[in-house]
C-alpha cells in the first residue's frame, strides 16, 4: 500500500474548509491567544473604551457619599445610643442608622454603596430624621434621590411668620404664597376655600398645576378651564428652563404625565408664556362666580416664592368675597 503524499500548500493559499482568522481592535486573536491590534480610538492594546457613567450612577454616588458624611459626624450620644468601649467607627454605624430609621441593614448598606435601588420618600424621611438633618440637608438629600419631600410643613416652606400675618390681614381678599413650580407654600383662609378646601388635601398635593389637571372640584371652579390649563402649563415650562435638571421639577412633570392625558397633550405643544397679571373668573361653590384680578409680589430679591393677591373687579365680587369670609368665620 502506497502512502499518498499531502499536497504542498503555497504561501497565501487558503486551506479548503477553513476561513482565515482575523483580529479586530480590542479582541484576542483566537489563533495565538495574543491581543489583537490596538484600539484606534484609545491607543490601548486589548482594551475597549468604557462608556461614561450615567446621570443616575453619578447621582447615586453623590447620595452615598452624602449619607456617609452625615452618619460619621453624629455621635451615639446625640441619638440616645451607648458609645461602648470598642467603637472604632467615627460617628454611627450603618446598622445603627438602619435601626433608627426602621429599615433593613442590608438595604441601607446598599444605599451607601450607591446600588441601583428604589427609595421611597417615606424611607428618605426616616433616614433624614435619624441623621438629624436640618432643612438644607434634607432638601439636598431628596434632590440627590430624585424624590419629592412629603413633609412640606411650616418649617420647610420658608414663609416667615410676618408674611403669614400679612396674608391673614388681606382677607377677605384671597392671597397665597407659591413658588415658581406652583407649590402652595402658605395661604389665608379665603384662598383656602376659593377653589376647594385646601386644608383637607395632603401637603404633597398642594400644587396649583397638579390640582388644575387632576382635582375635580378645583377644575370645576375654573370658569375658563381649558384656557387656564394652557396658560399654566406654558408658564410652568418657561419657569422650568432654569430648573430643567432639578429632580423636583422632573418628578412633577412625570407625575402629571402619568395622571393626566390632558396634561400630556398640552405639554407636548412646547408652549411658553411670560407671567402677567390678568382678570380671572372663579366659580366658588358657596357664593357663586367671582371676577378677580391677580397681582404677584416677589418675596425676595430673586425670583423665588411670590405672594399672589386676588382683588375684586366689581362690587358683586367684593360682596361675595365678604360672604365667603363670613361663612368661614361661622364655621370656626
């Protein structure tokens, strides 16, 4: 039996049934186990360009660092805990913060490790209280978490007592202090009953834009509902230009888009308008239609919170405001 000699393969000739092995930038050549050619963008052999961190990752990192710094500055004695003889951690331990906040230790640890977890406003409130945060620190915490603070009481509104007294003295004229996001920060009793019973609403719902698109009684009190909604959304968009990346603003838009198809349709028009004083018609459920003119007064040197006062355009509206004030007083 004669053995058959294999054919000679000439250089540059491909072997039938095989494909040439090629290496792409940043990969390992499977024939040699060596890195392929250098990445032309980075110049680093065998390495791919890493994508930049996302906005969420950056925000979680800032939140984690902020929580650690606040935890480390608080002594056990400040929160009623024993120090113990073997304490090495500056400030509080993670498990102590978790215990004071009534949350799981693992969950709080993940929060300080910048893990991608969902944090409710109620839990953030508990953590803020456990870490003895003041108003500025609390606001920073909720901003980093992209959440809306559920506690916007008298201490958090920034409305001083003299201004509240001024609001009361303006009755029977309705008056309110609100910020550029339409959050209602303070109001007198007449305004509190002008469109609905504001005192009966949770504080997180006391926002004129939210109420105008979602609250039945508030909407029924607006005689020109559609026109008012368009103007409010346009004013909000114009104001948001200076706050477009702030979590509280984005959270309000997301909440409105989820709750109101009407808001989604109007918001998509991209309309903007400058704030102007104008006459408005309100249908108050107890005294009837009121024709009022609004005037805005800024409460400080910057365009932050402002006081809005509503004065009657005619004698009938004036009389009906006095009737409304009398009804409120009679209710105690």
